[in-house]
């Protein structure tokens, strides 16, 4: 039997067994699922309807209590109406299967009590708007006992439904356990069949493969002995594989014999080529070394000249920068000299103006001192006038006394004496006012005189300081003029240095160009020599590698037994 046929037969057996087991498991699961769905859809739903009757009763009771608290609570009225409707609907759904669950008596009594409870609750709702106390009494004495009777019937129904619910659950669990045991038995049988198929497969397929593996391993361990054969008695693909390996060994013996003969010839030629390549490489290396030394010397000279050229370029740049700096310094020196001359002229003008101010202040001080003297003279005169007014007043008083003594004849003289007295008093008052004004003028004049004297001293000191500054500025102007002349001489020297530097730089550039050309030519020759040397070295390396490979090939071929 062919190897593929054997494997297909084993796989067919496993597939049939597996499909059978899977079919049985699927059918079993379908049955269990149907039972479970029926349990959920019928029994659980019926149990929930029983619960719904109690829940809607509680909802009605809560709505009634909310309406007792607030008769205008529209939401409570809506909840009551909805609870009544849902309560009756739940009884309709329970009534269909009441016989199945054995609760027809309890259901009829519960439905009757529910109808009575709803009627009482409607009366309470209608009464609460008129008499709240009566409504609460009706709720407590009649509606609550009816509700308690309904609860007893409800708990009886729930107990019977719950008992059947548990019985159905236990029945379903027993069926699931039986189906699970059957499924485990099927999987156990499948496992036994799979182990048997594996053992047959191992005997009919794996054992010949292991035999072929051992024969090939023996062939590899015995090295280059190509005269040996693989002995496998199987008539399937494994036996054909062993025959193909034997044919391959026969062809390989012929190829190794021919290769061994050629390897001897190649080793001889490779040895001769390696010796010739070594001699050529030595000669080329000597030439390359000589040219390299010439190129290195030219390169070093070019490098030195390049350094000199860079230094000269740097020096030329520094000279030009210095010349620029000198020109800028010269320009600033000229500006400084001009500003110094302007400053000297300004100081001279300031000294002239301060001298004029000094003369003016001296004149004003002298005038104020004279004014003070005139004020003193006026004060003395006013003092004399005051004394004359007092004497006149005294004389007028004496005249009045004498006129009084003369009686009627002296009345006219008394009037004149009185007018003279008044005039004397007015003169004395005016003299006193003039005296106060003169004293005030004298006080202010004294302060002004002292201030003018202080200002005059300060102006004279300022004139002295400005004169000293003018003398110092004059010396600065002289030195700036001298510095400007020195900078002009330095600028001329830098121009000469720049010209000489440019000439030297031009000569060095020509030398650098010549040396660079020579170095480039030497480097090209050296590069060509290096390339030639590299080529020769590659040829030498290839020849040595070829000789080594030929020797290795000869040695390897010698290991085979043909």
C-alpha cells in the first residue's frame, strides 16, 4: 500500500469518528437548549407574572396613600390607573396556565380579592376630597384587611409555582448531567480510537522513516565511503527514497573520481601562479615605495608653502585691518582736534562773558551800596522832620494855651494853632510811615548787598576755574595736534608695509602653484603605482587562495573511497 493511501485511510477513520461524536454532541446540545429555552420562556415568565400581581398591588396601595396626602396629585392618579390595568392584565396571563401549575383555586380567590380591593381604593379616592378622616378610616378598617387576604393567596400561589419551578430546574439539571456524561463517553471513545490510529500509523509509516534515518546517519558517520548502500525492504515511497539515495551515491562516486583527478592538476598550476605573483608584487612594491617618497616630499613642501601663504594672507589681512584702524583713529583724532579747538574757543567766550557779568555785578553791587547810603541819608532827614513835627506840635499846644488865656481875642489864633497842631501830627505820622519804609528798604538792601557780594565772589572763582580749564584744554589741543601728525606718519608706514606684503604674497603664490603642480603629478604617479601594487597584491592573494583551495580540494577528494 502506498504511504499516501495509508495516511488517508488513518485520517478517514479519525474524521468519521470525530464527525459522529460532534453530531451526537450537537444534537444533545440542541435538545438541552430547547428544554432550557422552554423553561425560560414559559416557567420563568409565568413566575414573573405571579410576581407582577403583587408588585402592581403595592403600586396601587402607594398611589392611594399619595392621593390621601395630596388629592390633586395627578401623577399618583395616573399611577393608580396604570397599576389597575397592569394588575388585571397579569391575572389574564396567569389564568391561561393556572391548571398546569395547580393554582386555579388560589388564582380565582386572589382575583376576587383584587377586584374588591380596587373598588375600595376607588371609594377612598372619591371620598378623600370630601372627608379625609373618613377616607383614612375606610383604608384602615376595610381596604387593609382585604389586601392582607390577597397577600395570603399570593404567597400560596407563589409557593406552588416556585415548587414546580424548582422541580423543572432539577429535571433540567438531571438531563444536562446525563447529556454531559454521554458527551464525555463519546470523547473518551474518540480518544481511544485516535490512540489506536496513531499506533498503527507509527508501525506502518513512522517505523520505516526511522529505519531510513538510521541508515542515512550511518552513511554520514562512516565519512567519505561512497561504496556503501542503504538497505530498506519497504515497497512504498520510503523504499523508493532509499533506492534514489543509492543511485545518488553511485553518480557521486563517478563525479568525485573525476574531480580528484582535476584537483591534482589545478593544485600544480596554482602553486606556479602564486610564485610568479609574489615576485611581481615585490618589484611593484619597491617602485611604489620610491614614488611614494617623492610624492610625500612634494606634499610636505606644498604643505609648508601653503602654511607660509596662509600666514602671509593673515599678515596682509592684519596689516589692512591695522591700516583701516589707523585711518579711523586719524579721523577720530581730527574730529577730536576740531572739537578741542571749538571747546577752547567756547571757554574763551565764556571767560569774556563772565568778565562782563563780573563788571555788571560789581556795578550793581556798588549801585546798591550807594542806594543803601541814600536810604540812610533819607532816614536821617525823616528823623529831623519828625523832630520838627514834634516841636511844631509842642508850639501849637503852647499857642492854644495862650489863646485860651487871651479869651475872645485869642480865638482866631487858637484855631490857627489847632490847624498847625493837626498838620504837625500828620507830618509826624507821614514821617513814621516813611521811616518804616526806609527801614524795610534798608533791610532788603543789606540782604541784596550781601547776596551780590557772594555772587561776585562765586563768579570770580568760576572765572578762575574756567581760566584753568582753558589752559588745560589748550595743552590738550597742542597734544592732539601732535598725535594727529604722528598717526599720519604711521599710516604712511602701514601703506608701505601693505605694498611689500602684497609683493611677497604674489611671489609665494607662484611658488605654491609650482610645488602644488609637482605634488599633484607625484601623487597621480603614486596613486597609479598604488593601484598597480594593489592589483598585483590582489592577484597574489587570489593565486595563494587558489593554491590553498586546490590543496584543500585535493585533500577533501582524497577522503572519498571510490
